[in-house]
C-alpha cells in the first residue's frame, strides 16, 4: 500500500484549507523559531517554525487549495533544504547574478505593455527617495547599519524574500545587505526600461543585461553521510576520517572547508571509500580543476590539500596503506606578478590621510573605530586584518615600558593556530591607540562583543571580526577609487609592511615571528623567547607615515554585548498582513 500524498488539511469548523507539515526530524532544533515566508495566493506570508508549520491557504475551494498547497509546499521544501545547508555567504558575482534575475523578471514581464506608466513613475520616485535616505554613497560599505536596514527593508525586503524563495537559499547578514542594495538598483533599472518602452522606445536593453552575469545556482553536492559509508561497507570512509581528524583539535572553519572540498571530490569520483581511491582518481581531479580555470594556488592549497590531509590521517591513525594523493600537484608555472603586491607610498599616504576625515555618524561605534585604526595598525604591524579586528583590550599590554599586541587564537583564530606578540609603533602610541584600548575596556574594540562566556573559536558562521574587516576593506577601496593591489585592500598592507621592513634592514627572524609566519622547517626558531624590548626595537625601525594629522578620533562608545543572531528576518511591515511584491496594476 502506497503512502498518501501530502495534501491540504480542511478545518472541520471553518472549512478553510491549511498547509500542515511537521518539521523534519534532523531539523527540529535547527529550525525552531525561524521565520519562513511562504507564497499564499500571490503574496508572501510569514510563519514561525515550531514543531510544525501551519499556514492558512485562505480558501474553501478544494481546487484552489490544492494549487496553493503545491506552491507553498515547494517553497517550504526549499526552506528545509536551505536550513539544512546553513546560511550562504554570497560572492559579489553571485549577488549580481541574483539581482539580474529581478531585472529580467520585471523587464520581460512588462515588455509588451507597461499597463499603468504613472504607477511605475511613482514607484521609481519612491525607490529613489528611499535609496537617498539610506545614505549608501557611491560605494556602499557592508554590513549595512541598523538604520540603513530599517530604511531599505520595508521597501525592498519583500523582493529579496521572494528571490531567496525562488533560489532556495538562506544567506548570512552581509549577503542579505548586499542583495538589498543590488535588488533595489535592479528594480530602478527595470522600471526605467519599462517606462522607456511605455514611451515607444523599444531599443534593446542589451547594455543593462550584460551587466548581470548569467545566473548559475550554487551547487549543493550531496555529501555521503557516515551511515551511508557504513552501510556500503566502506571501512575507511573519507567523512569518517575527516570527523575523526577534527574530533579533538583543529579549527571548526577548517573542518567545514575540508568537508566542502571532499564533497566536490566525492561527487567527482562517485564514492567516499578511501581504500578505493587511486592515484588516477586524484590526478584526474587535479586536471579537471585546472580545466575549470582555477588558479595554481587554489588547486594546490585548497582543493588538493584537503584530500591529502584526510588521506594522511587515514595512514597515520588507521590501516590505510598509502596516501595516493601524495606528490600530486598542479605544476603549472605561477603567473608573472603584475604591478606591486603592496601599496605605493602615494596610495598608503592617501588611505591613512583619509582616516582623519571621519566616517558616517550612523555607523556603529566599533565600525567607526575600525575604519580609523585598522589601516594604521595593519600598516605598522603587517598583521592579517582579522588578527587586528579581533584584538581585545586585555591583549594590549605594556611590559617594562614596551607596548605590545598579543595575538591569540582565543580571540577568534590565527592562521597557525598559535599565539605571538608584536610591538606597537611609537607613532600609533602618539596618536592615542593605548588610550583608545584603555577607554573601550578589556573587550573587543572593532566589533560588537559577544556575551560573556562565548567560545570565540567555535562560532558558527562568520566571526564579527571578519565582518568588521570586510567593512574596512570596502572603505579602503572606496577611498582609493581603484582596485587595491591583488584585489585585496586589507592584505596589501602585509606586503607594504614587508617591503618597508626589508628597506630598514629589520631582522628577518623577528619580522617573521611578528607576522605569525615562522618557518616550519627550522626547529631552532622555536627556541628561546621573543621579549618585548627586542620586538619593539625592530618595529621602531619603521619610518613614520608622513600624513597631515587632525584632532579627529572616532567615538569611544561601546555597545552592550549582543548574542549570536539567526539569519536576518525582515520586519513584518505589510499591507493588511500581506507582503505586496509588485506594484498594483489596474485590471482591464
């Protein structure tokens, strides 16, 4: 006897049909309390997930109920899958792809007849007012402020909700912010195209369409779960080896990254049995990656490294006979460098000078501090930007008159997983950096603190320090008015620092220690201590950046700690309880 097909439920008293669906067993804890937006009769309605989801289909007609149920059920299925996969962090290209869907939908839907041009003109005016009020500037910085979201969400949030339902995705906060702005711009462009046609101008909109890349859904590889590996008889499954490797040590982010790479490899070879993997499998995988146009660094340091590390763990800890991936590399020659890796003296001066211009006062105070101080700290230390933005006041110390930063993975992460110290340049001290850290207290200076007791090394998703780093990078790019060296505005400071350190004959061993990049092959470098007087003496060799300083310093206000939040849910600012997704167009 077959299982009954899911169907709408008819309320015994009112006769109104409902969608009723239990939360999948594997998502009960993960989905509880989330808000799901479902299309009901042409509009989106929001529902809170409990043990189940119950949504009125707003009809007593059986045929209508079935049609509405199918549409809502399809969206709910996408929602379950999105929750299962976790929030995505979209690239700029992926943002543009999705905004392009919005442009094409409206431009194509109303290609033949604008129907009511005056309503489109009104929508265009309102959109322009809202965008101006949000004060986004020529190059918006992300994440948006709370004030900017409150302005943009009521007008454009419904379009983003509908877009994400169509793509079956949940995104992180910064990606949603970028989608809000990109979708708003796409709506303005599509409205302009519709009005142009209403005036009789049907010239092709090719130039606009070419701005948007062709949409390509993010591939969601089907991972082979542990139960499947066991049922298939795979004694040494890649996923089992991976989980064992990270059981007691290792970064959660690295664990996730390796799993993602293994997902791709397993999909390519068709199984996850480590004992069945051959050198040919790995070599063919490498060749396929090269054919995709991936860089040498990506192939060797990301894709292949994950496979090698997991197989090596199988050899070291279990009975796997050999690491068949060992020795297989992308052996192409690296592309010749184009231009400088770091900032020119003129670029560095322009960026540091601009910090004294201040920032938008609507920025949260920690972001204001980040935009001012982080470029300066990066310039005088060469630290990775996330190592700077995760700095806490308790790790800024003065030892026998020598001011130092203590860089520790307990504040978030370090690439090596180790802690070290670096000196603080006298120029930073003169500018008041020690006073700033003292004023903000023992907690973080450049991001909003998590509640006391939060394990900063085990935060799911993006650490707030990385959000702050991203905002600084966007600000630097906007200040330069051009692409930063290597397309990495924050990382370019690391190259700038290294170039300057060579020019002033800084001790290489000391420099590598302070950069957190000590040699892994010379065991002698692990002996002894790096005392504050030594590292500060080396930092003091760096020349001052000659800029015209002002009295401006960012606010010292500290916001109260904020718990880890779920993916952003748009406020329910609706008309009659419903989200209106398209301009109302008179019929007939």
